[in-house]
C-alpha cells in the first residue's frame, strides 16, 4: 500500500486492529490466517509499517472484506486512502459502489513491466475485470493467465491467487466485484 503519510498508515492500522478485535482474533491468529509475519502485522497495526497491496489483500481476504473496508471505516466520514502500491501494480481507488448483492471497487491501475505481482485470494465469489487502455501483459489466475493488450478486456475469479505481469506499462481500469456479506 505504501501509504502517503504516517497519519494514513496509523489510521489503517487502527482500522485493521478494530476489525481483528471485532472477530475476537489475536494478532497471531490473523497473521497466521493471512500468511503474513506477526512482526509485519504488528507494525501495520501500530502504523509504523507501510504494507504492500499484497499484504493488505491478504489481511482483507481473511477478514472477509473488500479492500476499501480495510482502508477506511465508512463511519469515520474519512475517505479511504486513494492510492495503493504493490510489487508491480499501483492502483488508485476512484469509487466504491454498494449494492444489495455486491460491493464494487473501481480503480485506475498501472502495471509496471518486468515484475510479477501475485495477489492472494480474495473473499469467495470475488471477480476482477480489467479493461486495458495501453500496454501488453498477462493477468488472471496463476494457472491460466490471460494475455491483455490495448483495447482488450479480461475477467477472472479473484478468490484464488492471481497475477499481474506486464511486458510494457499497462494502463487500465480494474473493477473488483465482491459478494455482499449475508
């Protein structure tokens, strides 16, 4: 994620701590479920560590929430951190749409070349939809990556690990659809 400021990192850390405690989980339990180190999660919760996009997705997935729900508490009246960074992907959150059966997050994305980002599985039933405006590369599930290029569209199940890899800068729009909690 690489928050732009210490206050943003601290706010996200407080949010993750609150969500973990709502579930009655210890720090060690969430770290184990998310596959992140206990020291890493402790630093994220303390606001002293800027987590990557991959780490935030791993945490959000285990909490059963969309990424935007981890970035900000809607009850705070504070907007979510708008830009998050991963190994290869920079994603700018443009909008969140809540509907009765699903939550949609809409991002402007840049996928940098020569790096492969593996995103952990999201909540069961999650799908991702990428429209490519410029660039060439591969996206989708690790076992069946899809070639994308300018003018193409790809969709895949994001409730299993999936990849983002570019041969040249990919500029596009990513829509993530999460099923609503029952």
